[in-house]
């Protein structure tokens, strides 16, 4: 295996011969073998170990083993530890997902701090097949079936060309020592269930399943590349960026032969999962919404509006506390003269005010007297409809108020009652600073 590994490095990972890298070492079979292979191949690396403190003395023994392995090879050793159980009680996600995020965040910081070029992990062919099956069980698209990438950003995975059987044979032949993780025997984790129950059945049916799987995944990857090119072209046709939101041309999407075929590749990057609800939105009435953990998709006439979910600002803000809940700050200044202004600037008669100015969101029943309508009262809900303010923008449209009275629908329309007239003695200029 050593000669095959060296040839694989020369052909597929020549950058690892020229640069120093970090090698993720759990102390288990895979990472221990990878460390020995890199050492025997004369590569320049350091070991990095994460102690998740999940198995008490076992976890500490893994860290000690990894440190001893680094000392034996004469390479630098880095380690960190996390109270993963405590983090799990405070954060969403499975224990494995949290551990993975902790691990890769630390690797990223370590690469930058210690000036290493790459992070090398010990994923192999069997890991790739297990990941493929897990994605099928959870539901996925084409990209989810293309496997663990051998290269991504600064991550390198040279063992993906080798099977668990080959790795174990190398360790046995060379009388290597490694740590056994007792949690690998438990079926509490989905990956272990797949490894213990599904993979053996596939291998029994076809002893060459890993080679067949590798060929299939290569074809899927090629197909994925073609699909990505089509989707990028389609996005240019359908997507328009507008004020931190994406407007999707629904009429054009519906004109495609199979519009539903585009939904997953177009919207999956934004975290959506309820594909039946999204399909229904192709013909749904305006106002229908579907949420992902990070975004909302709104049907608005012949468009879909895709917008990132942001926290809503509640309560009133005085002029000293006005913030960016409407996309900027308000600069309030008394001036001697005024001009027509623009959508971001308002001039009002200061003496027409009865209270301290405040900013708030729209409330049911709100009304005002739109400037230029000769004192006619209008409900804010009707005004919003007239200016085609969609249901996503309505709760975020901010109002400048004098007590309960609306002075300015900020950026949209001022109130007639506060306008500057020939009798005005003191003028306030209010400007949105973005």
C-alpha cells in the first residue's frame, strides 16, 4: 500500500509534497495509518487532535496516544478539547454534527494561526459509500450523491482511493498500534447503523461493490457538473437581485417544459426542504409563504420573492435611539431653509409636533393623511396596497411618529399635517443615513 500511496500523492496530490500540512489524528486506525504513510513517504506534516470529552478516560487516552505518535515521528503536535455534551444541551443539531463543526472550525483557525497550507483527513472509500447511503436515507439531490470530495478549499483526503480493508491490512502487516473507539460499536449513531447493517449486505451481494460504487459516483459527479452549468444559466434568466432580496420570474419558470425539475437545484442552497409546498406555490395565490431555517419564499403575483430571515425590531425608538431597523439611521437637524428633498429626506414644521419623535412598525388600524391629498385620511393598509408593498416588506416598513400620529412612512410618503408652509418658523430636516 505504501508504494501505491506514494504514487497516488505524486499523481493526484503533488501539492502535499511541496507544502507543510496538518493531519487530523483521532488516534484510530484510519488516521494512525495515514500518519505512518505520510511519515514513510517523507511528507512534512504536524498532527492535530480534538478531545471531545465524550468518553472520559478513553478520550484522554486517545489524546495521549496521538501526542506519543507525534513524538515518535518527530513532528509538531496540536490539541484542543471541548465540553461537547454541554454544548449539545445549548445548541441544535446532533452530537456528531456539533462535533464536526467544532473540529473544522478549530482546523480552520489552526491553519491560519500556524501558517499551514492544507488540512489532511483520513476519509477512505468505505466512508464515502457510507455517506452516500446516509444521504439517500435522509433525502438528497444529485450533489448529495457525488460523495466526499478529495479536495475542497484547503482540505485534502488522499485515502479516498483506498478501502478500510486495505488500511487494516497495512496496519496489521506493519504491526502498527492504534486506539479503538468504543462508540464505534454502538448503533446509536446513524453512520454506525449503516456501517454495521447495510454495508455488509451490499458487500455480500457484490464483493466488488466499492469499485462499482466508485464508478457510479464518478458518473454522478460528471452529471452534477453539467446540471450546475444549466442551473447557473437558468439563474441568470430567472433571478434578479433587488434590495438584499431575490426576485424570481415565476411566469418564465412556469414556461419551462418541466418547471418542477428546477426547484430543488435552484432553492436547495437556501435550506428549503418542503418541496411539495414549493411545488404548490407555482400556482398558489399571492401571499403564500414557505420557510427554511434561514430564508422565506413568498408568492407575489407573477414572482417569487426570496429573502433572508432577519430578526424583527419591536417597540418604539426615540430620536436618540433610532437604529437600522429600516435600513439606516435617522439624522435629525434644525435648518434655516429647505428644498423639495427626496425619498430619503423629509422637511417638517417643528412646531407642528406635540411629542418626541419615535420610530415603530405598522400596526393594525394605522392611518395617516398622505402629503398632496388635501387632507384626506387613508388607512395605511390601503396605502401599502396602492404602492404594491408585499407582505414581507409590510412588517419591516418603519414609521416616524409624533406620539400616535404618523409623520412619515419612511422613504415612501410624508403626512400632510406636518409639512412646511409659508407660516413655518422652525424647520426640521430628517434624513435617512444608509
